[in-house]
């Protein structure tokens, strides 16, 4: 069994859906499970639906209709008039409208997950139907029936024992299976999600539970590069990366791999390939156990829209272990992801992501105990295996708020102009 994961860019329009058929024809269709993201920017569009539901109901119908029309335009190009997929797509969006009409929960994260899943449900139904139309027999599977989690909506934790049992019972290691990335469900069968961009993680969950030969993540880039080509010039393809190197890169924010993806693969030593769906015959990047970074070049990772919080004690006393424990407990309560931290005798600084818009209540809580300073909209720059000259060139003309360094990694929090 092989697991393929296709992201939103690979199913953004009718031609992209057709290209998936091309990829499968070149790589084979037997003994494969395909994990699909929502089409194009559908997740962003459905986030606008959630925002309208909570903040401006006059825009709710408009936002739903925009997403529905986007999908209808795609299937109108792919399928003959009257094909069953038209009814399927209309039914999915009707179910979305019905949920919003009867929902009584004021919990934003809960509503978010019940709405956002329609992107993946719709994309997989369309691709499954188009593969069948192309004489490629396949079975559509609802990932929510198999992947079970706790009730941490928008960032759910997987129940591995139940999930593995479900997947092994539902999926035989023959044929072609189509399922959704990103989505799961809790014990009451309400939808949960695995964190933004979590479809890669879904691929790893299925690969782990099926003891797959490998997982391939198909991207619109040649593989894993040593920097984001939108930010850095003359980027290089990393042909081979160890699990440890890739986990470090993902943790620091390399967008090509979801941070949670690598851990289940590493536990069973399942190889990961990152390849281009534009040139599927190209080798891409291989990630496995105990291999050297090839080529050995500096790698650069940029994370924008970070928040740097600096804390000091009100009475100038030391910042001790109990203070740090208290701070991290608050970061956990307010769902802040830590991307960098640094402490001295009387201060503690932490760089965080405000994914759940909980900065204000966090700051209020911190002010009760500490002097608090913070900078919003900062950039975290991480350099791995970089020379002093390479780092000097990166920092030219930029204001450094915080620096941290070890033998292989140098990190800077930068104030953007």
C-alpha cells in the first residue's frame, strides 16, 4: 500500500483534477490511498462563512454561494450535464446551510470544524467521480468515520488505538481509495480537524495505520527546497533529508511539511517523498532514517505574523522555574504555539503564533503578575547550517529584536519595516 497526498493547489481547477489522473496513470492505480485537501483556497472561503455566521449574517448566504459556485464551475467543465456529481455537490452545500440554520452552539471552534470540513468532503467527491468517469475504479471513504480524536476542535488529538483499528478494518490493501485530509471526528461523531494544513498529517496517520510502503506528498514545487522561493532567490532542491532534519525544519516552520507528519512515519520508518505533481517523473525529495542532508547547504525558514512577548518580574526578582511553569500553563490555556523562547535572570521572552485570537485575554492574565511588553507582526527567521557571511547578508538593513544560536541553528526575531 502506498499513500498519496494531494494539496489544494493540485485540485484548484478542472485542469488540476485532470492532472491527478495523469499522475496516477504514470505511477499506477493499484494499492493506493489518496488523501485530498480542499480545492484551491476553499478553506479560506469557508473561514469567511464562519466569520459571517458569527459577525455579519447579512453576508452568510453570499459567502456560501461563492464557494458553491466555485465548485459548480469546476464540475461543469469536468462532467456532462446531468451527471450525479451535480446533485452530490448541491446536497453537500445544503447540508452546510442546514447545520448553520439549526446550530445552537456559540463555540467558535466547534462551528469552525463543522463548516470547514465541507471543503474536503466536496473535493474528494468530485475527484472520486472524475476518476470513475475516467474508468479508474475507486472507493470513496469518509475519513471522519475512521480517524477518531478528542474534542479539541481545530487542533484535535488523535486516538491512535481506535483509529488504527478502524482503518485496518475498513481498508483492504488492494484497489484505490479516496479520502479527506485534515478532518476527523470525536466520540459523538461531530467533526474535528487536525490543525490548519493538517492534510499531510492525515496522510501520515493512514500510512502508519496501514503499514504503508511509503507516503508521497505531491506539491507544486520540485520537492523540499532550502528556502521558500517566494522569499529567497536561487533556492536549491534538497534531494535527501533525515527524519530528524525534516522534523527540525517542520518545527521551525518550513511550510512544505506539516510539523506532525513526520513523527508517525519515523516510528515505523516509513519513507516520505515530496514530489511535484507537475513533473511526477522527477525524483523530488526523499526523507528517511539516518541519512545525511544532501546537498549540505544552508536552509532558511521564515515565519511571519509572529508575536514577541517579553516578561519581567514586577519586583525585579528572578524568573524561576515556577514562573516559567506558570507562563507555559497560560500559553497552553490560551492555545498559543511557541516558536522560540529565551530567558535570563530577570526576564523571559517568547515568540508565539496567535492562531486562535486569544492574545488580549492572555496579556491581561500576564499583566497581573509580570511587566509585559510585546511586539506584534514580527518575523521569525531560522537559519540552519548557515555561514556567518550568509547570515550577515540575510540581516542587512533589518532590525533584530532577539537572537538565539546553537551549533547548527541561528534564530532571529525581526521587526519588519
